[in-house]
């Protein structure tokens, strides 16, 4: 540690010269010292030691047998989230991630309302090119709706290159999945994300923005519920023949009232052999309720269509009514852990009831305005 | 009279010890190097031009890919340049976290640089594994904080992505307990080794005047005996609050550079300890600025430099008032440290070339950009 030849004063520290000691005669002693270090490590390598404070022992992981502990913040590839309970996607196609993406691998198109052609806050197609993604995590960072998150899955190797262009169907994961891999990070944003989702769902026509994994199940369930409602109403309509009179004018109706009314109307209609009403409504309102329960593909489609139409009509029909909030909390004890397997029970049931009510109101209107068509 | 002639030999570009795709056109007279011409550009990927087409924030992950050993240091220099350009204040706690990350980077870089240098001497893999060992633990810490081991992308303008996770500091303290033993052991393993001494002492001498005239920086310059460290010469961030020494070499050979790196690891450990002492007092403010997506600096230019593990890393940015840099220039330490390679190699044996190259500690991602 001799003084520097440059004699420079530096603040809060010294200039130190390294000790070379290169004149010492060693006769192989240095080699032996190095060998001793290697020997010690070889001996210790049979012991497992995962502690950070030890330099001896094995701390490696035998990967395929043993999975590495992945920290929460780990980011690999982006995924999209959907709500397990209602199947609504969180993405609203705001294009923030597409804009920020440095290698420009995110592509999306905005969904349009099939009835009006207006864009709605939902995404129609969403593509991420995983092969060019640099895993920077900006998309997850800028997303105002917490819809895009970074996955922990890293075993993505494939012999099919085209599979690395990933579409929305493969990108979507339930919220519960993300909450499992990153609990604290999800807990931080959970409140606001779900709140924003609710707000956006209100502006979406019914089936738009639903996770494709769940659309079929939801449609089937809806058809089933509609059939049940019809059945119940037919039974009810048999006794009181009166309520088929006039549609409520400005009066606020509870969904149950509406459903009952609708069913009555429909029962009356079917009695009149009203099969000719509209082709879309023909399927879910058959004379006998049994066939609707079996989710035939056409019934499925019809249900979807009807749902869209119903949502539109709901605005008109129940203008005075406060906007019906979409249920986010599950009504029954449906656990959020295994969303894909459990049927989306409660909220769609609720919805289906509403839907049936709306449809009834429509039919009633039509009937009133002259039995044309 | 025996007629001898000089021979031209290509080392690289696909040589296992060229630290990437790098070609050296060596003129040899027997075993002695007469001249050496470095040929690079094989890894050129238009970094600066791409950066001029990107917005300021979008460039951050690209800087990770410059010197992929020290992504944190690259992020720091770039973030500083943009902050200087746009006049963004950094909260104190974020500054401490930045210093912490860059010093951890320095330790892992020097450990692996020493390992690779020994690898270049022909001690294949085993000493390198010793060099890589603590690096793994540091990378685990990086992954914990930033989400990635190498391409950290952790810094943002005006802070860092997120605060340190709760398990970070305890793990770091454990690691700090291991570090002195680790550095001592690495030194014991290599320092007195006769083979290493023969391969390193008096080899690749870079005289201080030559080093200065080439603009060399970092451990290579300090190995030549010039106590120049940007952290001391122009204290940035919060470096003026820490006590640490600047090690310098005596001769400027491979051995000096090796010893300087070992000593710098110790000094980095000292800095990290001081960071941990002062970190709780540092008041945060909002250290993870999510809103700075569209930085739009006023017209002007800025140069920010840091002492990256490899030397002085600088970013020069010119703004025309838009969201994209008008000019983006990287002063890459690897590239500038590589330029005196011919002077360092001339007169030594062919086998020494690779060792000298290893002692400069280059990363081709940064040289070619």
C-alpha cells in the first residue's frame, strides 16, 4: 500500500496500490493452495446448502425434477386475464401496450357492437408474437386495466414456429391463475382492476369480451336457464290468465316480475302458435321446453344473438330503470380456484333471467304494436 | 542463411475464447506477435439507429442488451442521461437502490471477468465455475427485484420499476456475510498459482501514457496505475456519501488488472454495506414512476456517464423536443478499451493474445452495438 505516484487526493477514500508480491519463490505452493480450495469444495459438494450466507455446499437445483423457486416479480411472456366468475376479459383494447411495446409484437383489433357497428371497450383479436417478444414487461406496466400481465411459464420450446404467434384464445388466463403466481402484486391492483372491469362491462353488449373458453358454457347455461324460466312461467301462466294485459309503461319492474310477465306473454303467444314472431326467438321459445335445454349449436347461436339484442332492448325498455349492474360477486358458493371446470353458475343465471325478462318485454311490445310480422 | 517470413493468422471470429464474434488478424513472426488488427462488427445490430426510432422509455430494455453482464449499469447511465435531459428528479431511496444494484453488478461482473480470464489461460471451466458461483446468488436477487436475471430493465426515469421486495434485504445481508469469504477464496485459488503468475506477470503491459492517449477507462486504466474513477472524479447519484478506495496497479500488466478487479469487489461490498446502513433513512417519495411513458424533453443535449464495471459508460442524447431522441450515442467502455489491443499484444507470444483480451474484459454486445 504505497502512495500513488500521482498523489491524487480523493474524497472519502484513498488510492491504494495492489500488492503484487511477485518476487516470492513458491515452488508449487500456490498450486497446492489452489488445489486445496478445489478439494474442499469437492468434499462439500455432496452437501446441499441453499443458504446465501455459505459459500460451500451445493445450491444448484436439479431442474427437471425440481422446479425452481420463481419470485413473484418474474416476467417471461405476457398473458391476458379474464374474470373467472363472469368470463369477462379485462382488456378493453385501449392500445397502450401495442404502443409501448419496443419490438412491436402486440397487435389487436377493437371489438364492435354487431348491432350498431360502434366500437365497444373490448378486444376482438389480440395477437402477441412470442418469438420476438423481449419480455421487458412494459405492456403489463402501462396497462391501465391490469388486463395484461407477465406469466411465469418458461417452458415454451416448440418445434412449430407458428405456434409462437399466440392468439387471444391461448393468451387468456383466469384471474385466479395470476393471483396464484403473484399474490401480492395482484392484491395491490385487485380492487381497481375489478372496479374498472365492472365499468367496462356495462358498456359492452352482452357476449362481447367474454373469454372464448367460457362462451360456449355460458351460452349453454343461458339456454338452459331460459328454458327453465319458460317452463316455470308456463306453469304460472296456467293459473292467472290476467297479466298478459299491457306492458308496464314507465313502471319499474323487478327482474322477477318481468320474468313472470314475460313468461306469461310468451305462453300466451305460443298458445297462439306464435312461432312466426322472429327467427331468432323461435329457438329459445318452443312449445315444449325440453328441446331448448339441449344446447344445440343453433340454439347456442340464437342465444348469443338474442342476448345481444336483449341488451340493446334493455336500454330502451327499461329506460327509467337504473342501469343494471353486472354481478361480479358469485351468488352461490362457487370457488374461484377452478374456474374452467365449474360451470359459470350464478351470474349467468341472473343474467339469463334478466335477458328473458327483456325478451318478454320486447315480444310484448311487438304484440302490442299490431300482430304484424 | 535461413529465410523467415511473417505469417498472418486469423484468430476468430468463431474462436471459443474471443468473448463473442470478434476477429483478430494477427501477424506473427514465429511465435511473436508483430502486429494485430482487431476486426469487429459481427454483432452489429444497429442499436443507436433503432434507439432514434424508439421513444425514450422504449430504449430502456435495449440498453440491457448492450453489455448483457451489466444491464443494471447500462440502465443507470441511460436513465441518468434522460433525467438530465428532461430535468427529472430522482427520489433519494431510488438513488440508493440504484447504487445498490450497480455495485452488485460490479461484483458479479468482476467475478465472472476473472473467471473468464482464467478460462482464457486454459484452465477450462473449473475456475470459471468458482467465478460464477456467487454471481448466481446475485442474479437471484436481481430476479427478485426486477423480474429478470440478465435483462433486468429495472430503472425508470425518476426511479426504479418497483421498490425492493421484502425478502430482498434479508437475502442480501446473508449474501454479504458470504462475500468476504468468497472473494478471499477466489483470490487464494488463483493469486499464488504459479501457472497464472507465469501467464500474467509482465504480459500485456499497457503503459499509463498509452492508456491515457487511447482514452481507456475502468479497471484497465486503473491497472495501469492511473487512479481515475468516475465515481470519485465526478460523483453522480449518491456516490459522494460513501467511503471507498480506488485500487490501482503498479505495472499495468494482466496481473495488475486481475488484482484491481479482486480489490474492487471488496470496495463494492463496502459500498453495499453503507447503502444498507443509509437506506432506511432515505425517504422514498414515489420511487416507481408509472406515469413517465411519454418523456418529452426540451430541445437540447445531455451527456451522462457512470463508472460501469467495464469502464466509463456514457450516453449522449440530443433532443429535438419530440418523444424520440434525435441523436443517441453510447460511449461504450468495452469498445474503447479494446482499441489499444494491438499495442498491448505487440511483442508477446501468440498464446498471450487471448489472455490479454480476457484481461480487458470486453463484451461484444457493447463493442459492436
